[in-house]
């Protein structure tokens, strides 16, 4: 699906003072594209994501889905949060969690079961279907969240710093898992992060958000060859150049 | 040695009781043996089981009303700021009212019967349940609802499949408070004019059947303990996934 | 807007009650109108009688609360601080605690006979449990980091207890005291209903038996007010204490067990 943000703005009033969180944000996410939203913590990336997901209504501008304005929550989209432990339903098994996204759809029980198990196998957790979230490690829990998003058949994945809370080694595994799932399922991905290298490694394009109120200060294409590979891609000289450019946009350090 | 310690404490208490009873020598304090004998007698004559059964029935009536009214209302108040603002003043007015205070009006309006127990026990047990439901549904992490919404769940599914299960641990805590209250209010209502264990207790006291009276108290204590233990069992069985229950549950 | 509606709701309910009584929808024999209840209050002697009974009930409530609260607090602290004492007393506690407080009334009648001491003792018995459990658990829940910091600073165990554990366990204990106060009112009224000769509980009951409905409702109202006054008094007290010592109740319980 094609997602478009048109002059998005969000502000709220409290005790007479107006605080603007987002201002004049416009961009397009093409079908099947992997787009990263890069910016420092607290700038409003999560708010922007929630606007696009339809969980929050912008006070200015509009979100367009395949050309028509969005009302309600974005259909065919799934959100993956940073706090994976809190986003999994603790009373359901792993399989039950993955099945949740399918329960609103007109499928039979066995069909749902099969789709859920397939998604679990995709993320490598087929053996843990009967476990409960609290029995799994952080990385595994995040994989369950990914499986749940993927199983629901979402055409768009909205991901809010999903790998920020896992250790570096697990993060590498999860990044590659995400790329593989994206490649197989051909969904679009909107990936929020504060990690420049992660954004470069994963995306086709990186949008840079600047200081409060959040504005788009840069739209950087990432023409690095696919499929990406941890050592090769990160060792590519173009990677370093792009990293410098992004840091400059973020206002940290000098450009390469 | 360590495992025997709780039983040693029990034994010491029983010994203390025996000594006190023998030295006091008054009818008001029978020996543990006499009480045990009386207990057996009451059970054999089916007096105590029947009375306890009635009491449990009255408790159940009230608890049913409390669960049926208190929980949905509490959940609703937790989710909706508007309803909460609307109903909080009237709730705060009713809150300090001690449950026993409802017995005389209920007597006037309903007479003695299942209606009275349902109303009075229901009120007593209902408030803690309502508050627990309200707190629990307010505390449901928004991230769970956001996840459900982003996966396409409508409002009904969010309430039944996400909010309600997420509230269960909080509801269990509320029930843990409500159960003893329900039992106490039921026994009190029985004492005032009904039947069941409350009436039996008073009757035994007034007819100076002291060991049986103590036996009755023991029976009530065991009932209270049993209800608590039952709740703990249910919690361990069904709520093992909630954070505090991932470790062995505390004693009932 | 909703807030105003919420505040007006009780008044609206009362108005509805009055209207329904006047229209005859509610049979006044079963449920007197609010105006009739108020009229009863205005009748000679009623207000004075009501006040006298209320003060008796309150005295028993507060007396029992003070006694039970102190006992529960002391014992709870002791069990919280001394593990072996806690372990030794636990079976006894677990046996006595589930006994419904009203079931203790006939036993107390036997030992103490009817009178004020009966009510105070039974109320104290009922109050001591929540305070005991709250104090004991609060001491157990004191963050070991706090204690370690104090011990490393050179304080003796006694001073650590007094200066660190006691303040840190205060919020939990106060919660227990608040619960106990609510219980105190209810138990005092229960005692009066079952084994009392005066007090609000007895008044409400005798008025009901004598079909003096408005008087019975007044007694019920007074019981609610007594409960409310106690709760209000308690929260005013805690708020005053917080003003005197800011941060008194801000301490969060930790997750560890006291060393």
C-alpha cells in the first residue's frame, strides 16, 4: 500500500499554552519500500508513527492511504513496539499471541492455526508455540511480536524502535530476520530508530527528523546493494559516507 | 527440623490453650479436647455442616451480585473518564457506609430471605470489587490496547479479549479482600435474625453449650481459610502468567 | 460539565426518591420519603438521642482501633524485623486470621459480658489483623539497598531500624491502618447489633423492629456519617503529617526482603 503524509502537524493545548509536537511533515512511502525515520530521542518519532497508524489524529494535515484519507486505524498495518514484553498478551501462549491478529478475519480455526504456526516457523520459534511470553528471553519475545505482525497479513509494518531494548548480538539477529521477512512478504516498512547505522543497514531511504517541533530535515536515499549483509554492507565506503551525511543532518559532528 | 517448625508452633499454641483452660477452670474456656469432641458431635449430627452450607449459600448470593454488578461497572468506570467523573461523587458518598448498616433497611424493605443476603452481602463485597475493577482497568497498559487496535480489533474485542484478561490479576486481589467481607457480613446478617451459622453460634452461646460454640467458631475459621485457599488455588492455576504469580503463590 | 452532573447526581437521586414517595409509587410503609426522615430528625429528643448514640459508637470504634492498631503495629514490626519470631507465630496467625470477626462476638460475650469492653476488644481484634499484616509486609519490603547504605554508613542495626526501616515501612503501614479504620466502624456497629444495649447499631435495629422506619434510616445515615468522619479525619491526619515531613509517604517499597 502507498502511504502518504501531507503537511502533518500535531499540537496540543494545556493550561493555555500550546505545545507543537509535529510540524509540516510530508513524505511518501511507496509500495514495498523500507523507510526509516531517524531522529534523537523525544523528538516525536513515536507520535508521528501513531499518527500514521491512525491511533492519534493529527491536528493539521492528513494521512493518505492509496490516495484516500485515513479514518480510524490503518487497515492492513501492524505495529511493533520497543517494549515487546508489554505488548505481548501475557495470558496467551506464544501461538495465541500470534493468532490474535488473525481473529478479526474471516478464517476458520484450523486456517488461523496454520497461518500462526507458519509465522512462528518463519521467525524460528516453532518449538515455543505452547510457551507463555514470560518464559522467553527478550529477543525471543520480540520475535513473537514480529511473527504476530507478519501473521496478520499486514501490508505495512510500523515499527517503533523495536530493537532498542535488546543486546547488540540479539539486535543483529533481529535486523537480519526483519530483512528476510520483509523480502519474503514484500510489505512496506516504516522503521523508527535513533540508531544511524541501523537505519542505514536496513532501509531504502532514511528520513531525518529535526528538533522540536519535529520537522523533516532530510530525505536520504540509501542505494547500498541488496541483499544487505552485516559485515560487507557496514564495511562499504558508501556506508561511511552516508553515515557522515546523516550525522551532519542530525547536527552532530561534521560531515565526512 | 525446619519443616517441622510450623507444626511446633501449632503444638505450642494448643498446649498453651490446654494449660490455660485447665488453670482457669471456668466454663468459658474449655480444653482443646472438649472443643474437638464437640466439633465431631456437631458434624455427626449434621448441625454444623447444614449451618455452614446455609452460610456459604448466603455468601455466594451476595458475591454473585457483587461480581455481576461490581465488575462490569468498575471496568466501565476505569475505561471511561466521563463515567468515572459522573459516578465518583455518589460512590464516595456511599463508600464510608459500613455494610452492617444496611441490615436494618434491608430488613424493612425485603424482610429476611435471600433478597436480604444478596443486597447486604452484595454491597459489602461489591465495593472492594468495584474499586479493584476500576483500578485494574485503568492500569491496563495502553500499549496492549494499541497493539490490539493496530491489529484490527474493534472496541468489543478489545474489551473482552484484552482489557478483561489484563484485569484478572487485579480482580483476584479485589476478590481476596471481598471474600472475607462477604463471609463476615453473611454471618452477621444471620446473627441478627436469620438462620445459618450465625444463628447457630448465638443459640449455642445463649444455651451455654460452650464447647459446641467454640467448635462452631473453629468451623467458621476453617471455612474462611478454605475459601481463601480455594482462591489461591484458582489464582495459581489460571493467573500464573501475571508477574507476581510467576513465583510460588503466597500462603492463603 | 460532567463533573457538575456527577456532583448533582446524589441530589437528583434524593429528589427522585421524594417524588416517587409522594406520588405513591413507593409505598411509604416500606420506604419513607426523605422529607419524613428529616422530619423525624426535627422531632423533639431525636437529634439529642442520635448524637448520644453516635458518640458511643465512635468512642468504641476509636478505642478499639487504637488498641488493635497499636497491637497490630507492634507485633507486625516485631515479626517483620525478627524472622524467627515471624516463623514461630505464622501458624498461629494463619489460624486466627481467617476467623470472621463477628464470630468472635459470642466468645467475647462469654469472657467479658455485655458492655463497652466487649465492643472495644472485638473491634481491636478485628483491627489488629490488617495492621499486623501491613506492618509486617512493609518491613519485609523495605529496599535492602536503603539498609545496606545505612549499615555501610556505620549505623548499628538498632539505629538502622529506627532511622531507615521504620520510615520506609510507614506508607504500607498507613494503608493497613486505613483499612483497619474502615473495619473498626463496621465491627463496632456489628457488636452493637448482636450484643449491645445502645449505640447506633442497636438503635437502628430496635427502630426497625418497632417499625419506626424514619428513625432507623436516620441511624443508618449516622453510621455512614460516622464512617465518613473517621475516614476524613484519618486522611486529614496523614496529610498534616505529610506537610510536616514532606516525602514521608513518598517512599516506594522495594522488592527485596530485609536482611
